[in-house]
């Protein structure tokens, strides 16, 4: 089971790297053009989400790997669950239903990691 969890953790980290980078480095105009942001809204929440995704990528791998503060790994997975729930809400409001299956799969994978890594700490 440990090997399966490591594979899932690596997949989750890879999944969140590129969107996080795009949220951090993308211009406001690019986010408006992509429909992620309205022209009169602040870009700060998108930047914060990008930073949280990157921190999650680090947190889902490094603490468990090196054994220092391993509680951070299931917490990062739980954070990914929250990001996926928020994504489901946002995409449902925008009527972008094609995104929902992917978000649900990522939510389930994150929940599996959170559950089993928390259980291993008890």
C-alpha cells in the first residue's frame, strides 16, 4: 500500500505543478482571456491559490520522505481536497461540467492519501 500511496502522491504533485505555476506567473490579462478572472477583479486570490498549490506539491512529498513533520503530508492532501471542492463549485457555477470528472478523480486520490497517511501516524 505504501508504494501505491507514493505513486498517488507523485501524481498529485505533478498534477498541481503546472496549474500552480500558471497562476503564479500568468498576467492578469492572460487570466481574463482564459476566463479565470473578470477584468475588474483582483488577481491576488489567483496568485494565493497558485502559491498554495506549489506548497502542496512540496508538502505532499518532502515531509513524508524525510520524516520531518510527516503530519504535513496528509495535511497537504487534505488541502488538495479542499482545492478540488472549491474547483467543483466554481466550475459548476460557470457550467463547465466537462471539468468535473477530473476534479472528482483528483479529489478521491487526495482523500485516499490523506486518509491512509493520517492513519499511519496514529
